[in-house]
C-alpha cells in the first residue's frame, strides 16, 4: 500500500470548493484512494472521492492528512493528488 502525508494549503481547509476539486480528481484515478488525519488509525480512513467524507474530515489549513492507495500506479497517483492539496485552491 502506498501512503503520502500532505499538508492542507487551502486557506479554508478541505471544505466546499477545495473538497469538490479534490474529489473530482480522485474520481479520475482508477484506484481506491482513502484519506485520514495524520495519526488516525487506518480503519478511520475515508473515501477520498466523497465530498461529504472530505468535508466531515474537518481538515483545516496547515493540518496534515494521509492519502493511501493500493495498486499499479498508486505512488504516482498519490503524488498528483498531493499536489492538489498542497495548492491554495481558494486563491485560484
């Protein structure tokens, strides 16, 4: 299983617009991707393609989350998804 820690860069955290943009990107990945707050047990990870899951995570600006995926191309997919979360999507 591939794993990548990412710091949330959007000023409002992972809410509304940033969550929608990220969920859409995850939906284009042919792998199951999960997200959890850093330090949370693996079984608390949520579906990263679900806007509701992303918003209920409560990740604020500066929080660290963990993305996980398994399968061919998982490392590359997580790297691309991490770039989205590391961008202030509120300033675009």
